């Protein structure tokens, strides 16, 4: 396959990923086809809407790329080991159920276990983040890059932590905040926060969760962050993949990532 043909195929896949993300945003924020979404704040609304988004994506994939796999879906999966779509239908699902409007839909396409296109949509702010392998990262057609700030006063760092999380990164980052003056935020979606790192709004983001193998929280955002010049590793600075155990996530620009990795390793001792 020639280089030009490969690029054309990648552009086609990216356009399709973007359309899937935009369609998911419509479902997340509007009534669809006369089928009334439960009232805001209703129990399990996040599960209800996530299932509608999943059905929408499955239907469109079956029509456009029936030979592709859809991760976690046995009906579409298994027919093509080369291309696989990995989606997070609603990241920030708990916040969505509480009417806190920060949730996003994440779409990624992998070819031979390597992400080649990504699209993430925030329907509340109408921000579409996307990237293609070696093609840069974009927000609403404007190319984005990470910031160059370290952990000086005023740097915004997002942390995703809860009482039963695998790693106590909240206590760690609060101490970093006391020592350096950074602002530690909890916005409720690691994917959304990672997009803000990619666009230069946040200096870093961290997740205190242990994961094994392929994970829907990694596939799309890793490409966008890296294409924007950032870094995404585990909390100890180790490279993450899709076949090994992952010890939390640390996403940042070059300066903040280096400082925070060193700080976390010291904190663990």
C-alpha cells in the first residue's frame, strides 16, 4: 500500500471517527427519534444514554466498516484483526448522572494494536478534539500543542481519585500543591482533562487507577496528547501499552511530567 493511499485511508477513518463523536454528543444532549431520555438526574441515566450511544456507533460501524472490529462487542468483533475501534461512550458518567456537564465521548481506531486516529467530543462546549498518527492534534480545526510550563504557581493539574482508588494520588498532589502553589482540580473526567492538557489549558492530569490490557480510557487520548507534544505514562514514568498492567496514568507536558514523575517516585518511598 502506497504512502498516499495510507494517508487517504487514515483521513477517511478520521472523518468517520469525528462524525461518530459528534453523533454521540447529539444523543448525550438531545432527545433522539422520539424516544424520550429519562429526566435529568434520574437513576441510571448515564447507563441508559451510554447504551444508546453504543447502539448508534455499532449500527454505523456495521454499515460503513463491517469488516472492522469493535472492542468489547462480540457481534462485530473477530472478523478483522487489523482494525479495531475502541470507544468510551460516556467518560465522566457519574457526573453526567448528576447533571455536571463535563462528560465526553471518546473514539479511537487502532490498526494492528496501534492507535491511528482519535476523536473526543465535549457536546456541552462543542469542542471536538482529534488527531491522526503523525498528523498533529486539533481542536475544532485549530492545531493544538501542550503548554511549556512546569509546576509553578498557577499551573492547573487535574486529579481523578476516589476512596477505593488503587493509588493515593490525591494526597500526593495536595502535597505538591502546598509545596509549589499549583492548582489541583477534580473535574470528573480523565479523558476531558487530558484533552485540556493537550490544548495547553492544564499542565498535567493524573489517574489513580490500575488497569490491565486494552482500556477505553487510554486508546484515544494517548494519541491526541502525544501528537500535541505531550507525554502519557504510568505514575512512575513507565511506558504504557495495551497488553501489560498499567499503574495509574500521568499525562503532562514535557516539563510538568518530568517533575511530577520524580515527585511521585519520592512520594512512594
